[in-house]
């Protein structure tokens, strides 16, 4: 759900997975996650973000948090319409 007053945080995990050429199964194993949990992150279906999960993903993918998360402001939401 997007709050039109504040914007939202977009999870760009699929982009990083593609860039790093790693399978979801391998990433789930490396990050010690269930595949269903990883899919929720990949599909932006996470309501509460677990900081430990993000740390494990960044470590497993050798990336920075800003590679995975992006803040989309209300201005950007309005300009996409």
C-alpha cells in the first residue's frame, strides 16, 4: 500500500539478484532465509522489514543497503501518473 502523503520504500532486490547473476535458491541459502520469505522481499510484499534479514542479504550479495532499498517520494509518485 502506498501512502500518497509520504511516498514509499521500494525493494530493488530482484535487480540486484539479476545483476549479481545469483539464483534465488542460492541466495536464500546464503542469507539463511526461507524461499517464500525471499520472494516476499523480491515482490515488495513486506510490511515490516527485518534489519537482520537486510544485513544478511547485503552480506550475501556483497552490496550496500542503498542497492536494495530506494525511497520513492510523493513527487516521483505524482510524476509517474
